C-alpha cells in the first residue's frame, strides 16, 4: 500500500481527497491535516510515501514545503492556481491537480504515483484492481422516484434508510425516496461495498467516517448497529484494521 498524507487548509478539500483515497485499492490514508508543520514532521520521520499538497496555505506554502522536504517523499500538488505548475514540476512533483478535482483525474495521478513508487506492483495490480475500481465508479442502479425512473451511481451512495414500505437513498448529491424494501435493495447492492447494519440501515463501507461503540458516523448522520448485524459488521471492520 502507498502511505498517503493530505495537507490542505480547507476542510472540504481534505474531505474530498479522503473520500477519493478510500476508493483507490493500492492507497491508504495515514493522516489528513490543515497543519503543514505537523505534516513535515511525518514526512521527515520517513512514514509517508506520497503527499497530496495544497499550494496556498497561510503558515507554509506548498512550494516552501517541497523545498524543506527535499525529496523525502513524492508529492502531488493540489491547487486552484495553475501558475504554480511550472515551479512544481521543476521541484519534481509527480502531478499537478487543479481544483475542483474530478475523481477520474485524481485516479490517473494515483496510477502515475504508483508507477513511480511501486513500479513492479503497479504492473501486476493494474489489470484487476484498476478494472474493479473503474467498474464500481461507473456502476449504477435505477430506482422509481415520484413519477420518474432515476439513475443512481453506486459510488455516490452514503447510506440507505428504511421507512416501512419506502426507502430513502442518501447520496453525496441528494436524498431519493423510492417505493422499495430493504431486503431487495440489500440483495441488489454489491456486498463488497455495502453492508446492512440495522433493520433500517444499509451503509457504504467507504463512506464511514468513524465508529464509536455501536454507532457509525457518516458525515453528520449517526447510524446505530443492530444486535442482529453487529458480529458480521465488526468482522468486516476488523479485517480492514491496521
């Protein structure tokens, strides 16, 4: 796994990149921070393979960060300002991502970084892992909502809540209410990415922000883990612990 660090003074930018990294099978997030000084300490300790680095930060600019780091880690610059691209490449950055960053562009940069950091593993992993990720990003379901049939991309689903004969699908874009039952939805969704945690909830594993006791946090939503589903859920979570 490529050990990643995100450095950006905007919390929203951190959240977007955290979500993107969680979707890449050969990357793991070590830390995300708004503090470039803290990030430099991690880099200098030799614990980071790749940094996603904002350019415009108040305490220390990305360019200053690069000069101090002095090649101890690979860096992908992330910024809304294209004028820093040339200087970034002169300092041997892997790639330069302009905000707002689309996932397909992010994934290309991730593949490029893997080719540099783990060239032999990149050659082996690409045919299977990359195809699986691309399949998930493009896969979708159709649901009946009001008087229309709506396409819902699987990678945008946060969680699903059961409401008697209806379900609510909460996505990164909107809430969709459809006449459906939880069992059919559970059977439709790929078990690699979704798990039922309660009689009224199905969650997307890669959208979980934290777990405290038997409560899952996804964004501002707290979702309980039911007794019937607890053992299976924590078995899966334990398998992803490091």
